[in-house]
C-alpha cells in the first residue's frame, strides 16, 4: 500500500518528543555513571542516544545497529565531531565483536505493547556478552500493564453504525464488522476516562536479570473491579520503563506469582504503589493513557460483545502473550475474561 | 502490523458519507432510467447501491461480488425484504453468468488516484458481456487530474526536522529521510491552498467506450504556470466521476492528444471548462483538494528537492502510469518535470 503519513515509518523516523526527552534526561541524570566510562548503544538508529552519552562525558561509545541506518549514524557522528568517542558498528549485537567490557548499556528497545517486535533480546545478549558486573542498563526496568476499558465512541463508529445505514437495516453486517474491526489488536490512543480500573501488571522486567526464555511466554491472572457503571468494550495494554533505581524489589515480593489469583484489593494496592513511584527521583517514561501521548499509543484488545458492568463489579481472567513458533515476529494473545455471568475467550494475533 | 484505526480496512468498511451520498443522489436522479429495468451492481460489497436501485424502482438487480462479503449482502437484502428484486451472486464478473441483458450498470470501482487497485476492468467486462446498446453506466465518466503543490509544513516535518535535532546536526540523515518519506506515493489530505496551478487532465475515461488495453499505460504531457511564488514540493493527483450526461465530447476534441504539448493556456482553459461543468445538472463526485474530504484523499508524489518558483513560472513535464508486469496490483509512476533550469525524473511504485 502507499505510504500513509503517520504510519509504517521506520522507528528512527518516529519523532517522539516524549521519548527522546526521557532518554536525554535519563542519560544526563546518570552523568556520574557515564563520565569516563564505556557505553554500548544497542540498536542505535540515528545515533542520538550515543551522542547524548558522549555529551554526558562517556570515554567511549559503541553504537550498534543491524540496519543500514548505521551508515547515516556514522555520518551524523562525524558531522558533530564525535568520531573519536563514538564507534558506529553495522551488524547484529549477537554477531559483532567489541574488545572490551562496558560499564553502561543504553537502548531504546521497546515495541508496541512493550514486547511486540521488541529489541530486548539484543539488550540481553549485549548484557551477557559485555556488561561488567553491576553495570548500568538504561532503562533498567520495564512493566507491562493492562486494564479494562470502555470506548463507546469507537464501538459505535465501527459496529453500531451498521444497525441503520441510510435507513437500511444492515445489522446482518455486524458479525463481519466485529471480526474485521476487532480481530487484531488495535494501536490507538485512549485517555484516562476510558479506563475502568486500576491497571494489572502483566509483566515486570528487571533488565539486569531477565532471560530470553522468560519472554517466550508471559502470562498473568487478573482480578479488578470497575470504578464505574459502563460498557466493558475491551482491555488496553501499555507500559512504562524506569531509568535507574533499585526498586524492582517490591514487584518481586508482591506480584510475581501470576498463577494464583489474589483478591482485587491486592492488585489495586500494587497499582497504587506504582503510581507513587513516579513522585520519587526515579525517571519514568510512561505510555499510560493519562500521560503525554507517544508513538506507542496504547494497544487495545476489543471484545466482540460489550459487557455492562456496575460500579465495583469484579472482572477476572487471564492473559497470555506468546511468541509464535512459525513466525517469531508475531505475538499470540490469549485472553480469558469473565464478569457477572459472562465468560469469554478471545484469541488474537499481533502480526 | 496491528490494526490501526482508520487505515487498511476493507472497502465496505470505509464509511464515506460524501461517496455514499453521491451514489444515492445519482441513483435517485436516474429513477426514469432505472424504474422497471434490470441493473447489475459490479462489486456490490454490502449491497447498499443495489438497495438504492431497488428503492428507485428497479425490476431486477444482480449484485455481484467476488469476496465473501456477498454472503452478508445476501443477509442484508433479506433483512430488508428485497430478496425478490435483488439476486446476490458470489463470484467474479468475468466468470459468473446472468441470463439476460441489463439496462444499467452501477459500480463503485474507483481506487486511490482512480486507477490504483481499481475495479474498472470488471465494469468494462460487465458492460461488454451484458449491457444493452445505449444502456446507462453509473458513473458514466471519470477524470484523473494532477497539479503541482507546495506543502512546506509536511516537508519541514519530514525533512527539515533533521537539520537540527536537540542541537545535534543530523543533516546526514537528509538523503535517507527523503527516500523513506517520499519514495512511494503518499495518500494524504491537502487543501486548495496547497495547489499551485489549475489541474492537468492525466486521463479522461468514458465508461461506455474505454477498453482494458488503454488503461495499461496512461501518459500525458503537462505545461502549467504557478499562480504564486512558492516552493514546489510535489504533484498531487485526484479524480472526479460524473453520473450520466453526455459531456465527454469536449474532452475528445480538446484533450485527447497527450503526446503533443500545447501551451499552458490551452490546458488552463480546459480545466476551467471542467469547473464550469459542475454548475450544470450533471452530478459530480470529486476528490479534489477544495472539496469535502473523502477516504480517497489525494495521492501525492513528493519530489526530493523543492524548486523555488515565482508567480507565472512555467512547470512542464510528463507523467506515465503503467501497470507492472510482475504484479498487476502495482502501479509504476514515471514523472518528469522541469522548471527554470531544473529538470528531474522521479520513478516510484504504488504497491
């Protein structure tokens, strides 16, 4: 299809001020850890994060990218007089060699809903190959969230529309319309008003410890209660990443047993803790509905038939994200949810 | 990629009020030609045009679609009590049989820039197989236009951005940025303010006469003069279709020798004629920048390096649209343009 403005651009073309601001601030906030040290930038793109690291006083930066963008990054580095500090390497982190250990890894690896087409496996590889014990990884932690949402406008526009088109009863279109509009996950922007409950943590990642194996299948149970009377139209996912800080502990004690289903109140207090963390010194880049929009927006799984929920009504279920065997680019999503007397399963594929 | 709201939906899901209004008005304007007659709807989708024809008094409507949407169309027809009048046929126009001649063909066949993934070949096939001599085709005529445009905002956002990113000289990115942003045609909305001259007619189509062969390669020379001092950033294409009327004559006398290059003034008067036609009784569905937006928007070929033009400066060139041999879904676009002392060629593919 032709190039539509605003979609399908290469990642380095996504001019996302919120994202770049967060990385710049994070790098300058860690000047003490970067000054006179060796940094590797995994998936450097245009080289902008490497340049921020050079400005923050790095002795040496290895900027690695597997795509031809590395050629331009090399030119950018040269044009800014940083060739002595930044070495651009065209190749895969898994295959290239750098002949020293590094103090810092910086990378903008996050995909849609954090894990879709993410470069986290390359960061893990770089960490295991080159990072000194106790070295810094920016971002240091990532968390994927989910919450039930209501979105009457979107639903009306896509589905209810067909009930009456120019006075013609087109409700025979509804099943196909639902399938076409909502079969795949939607990358869209919603606002805090759409969100029905405190978010559930689907996965918390400590970048210093996470393994490639534990990313293959991510699963969690959830139990939340609706904050209002509304139509439940689907579930939204978003993420945040934090730069530095040693605050992964609270997750490990509170939330890492996704197979049991604790009461809603437990999950809520965990979500509240998360929100309070943002008031601390730790820098957070959040793609939540209540924050500044980013190119990641939110990823939404719409359900075919809305469920009417009352205030405090409990919504339970489980979600599993799994890399597909046939195409590692795809992500299988298995969602089970129930509320009141309704119990449903939705399978979808992010491709 | 995941389903983004607003793109990549099946055609029947494009809820384009301007388009559906035009077809509804055109069908009811031709009630005299439709009442008690036999109609074929080529690529019927949801069946809405067939239903309009039934409302306009058609004795029989054959609604043909090669996709499974025909199953839903059948249900819609039934739900509206029109099964006696409308027969839905799942299959290709080229392969199915209807056992009588028809009085009217109705079809919404137009693709992006009119000819990209258009269903016009199926309309031609239906015409040659089934239409009675002198029968009505809705729309009856189609015209593809082109004009030079200026779009500083879009250019600045995609290209000039790289000159200075957070104080970093990223102009080494410019060649790649231009290639990524502007290599393929862009489907975007512009306004009349972006357009630098009266439009050139690339191709006029009389649906009662056009052949499949003459659509394989469409080519025209152009010579226009800029109405203002501006940066020429590219060329926009759009189209209109007319419903009924016998006004193709003026094209056949004035514009069907695209190989010679008449002076700019000739082309301009032709464009003015076209505009005046809209004041007549003929119904026009236009996708021009100055009209209500449609899902077709405009298709824009951006050029890599803007040309500064003064008022009345002449811009000449030629454009050729050709179906590719390897994949008939693709459209090769060969654009040559010159103004002042600048002369350029741009090859692109709409895929």
